[in-house]
C-alpha cells in the first residue's frame, strides 16, 4: 500500500468519480427493484455531493483513482428521504473499483472520514446502508458502527430498508 494515498477530490475529477461510483454499485442492480435501482443510481450521480461543506475523498494508486467516499457535515440534508440532517457527519457513497477490493481500501476511506470527524470535534459519525450490500454491512459493523433504527428509511416503498448506523468517536 506504499503507492496508495487518500486526498480530496479535484473538481475536474467529479464526472469520473460519479461514473466510477455507479459502476461500483451496478452489482446491486439485480438485487433490488428497478425503481430502487433508479433511486440509488440517481443518488450516486446527484448534485448532493456539491452542497456546502461536503467533502469527497479519493483513494489514489499510482496516479489512478480506485475509490472514493463522501463526508457530509453535521446538520446537512444528506438524504432527500429524511426531513432533517443528523447532528453528526454522515459517510455516504463509499465506492471501490472492483479490481481493487479486498485490500482494505474501503476501510481506509472510512477511517479517513472518522479521523476527519474527530479532528472537527464531533462525538459521532453516521451512515446508512442496506442488507443487500452485504460487504458494506459487514465492514461497518466490524468497525464498531451501531444500529439506530429510528433513522432508517424506505426510499421507494419496495420493502428495502436503508438502515442507519452511528459510531461514537471517543
């Protein structure tokens, strides 16, 4: 992992990052309804990641972007399905190129967001994921994220619950 590093995304890289994100999530398309996939795809390419205070970080290997993650600041509407933002930062849209998986890239990106939130003085960090994203679910629970069902939501009324998690940063 010597030639790997995390850095803020450059604005001109946004189209590439969004396309890579969608490509990384396409494996889930067959696991959800068409309506759910369209909602997820729309979220992955929406303008939400350009809101004030939102940071997009990329993992770069030998000059190529192999993954990305988005960190929404506290009290920002990170999901159009929730009426208000959480009082802690939210991790969103973790994506790792399929050829680069199982190397700790996703965990490194999440840890970067955790460290950023700690430096900013936050007591918690949160995220949402769904059961059909088995690897993500395992990653987050293994990293100490705890369920907060009161923040769950169902984006398209198809039975797929997007589950909320929160991690204390002490």
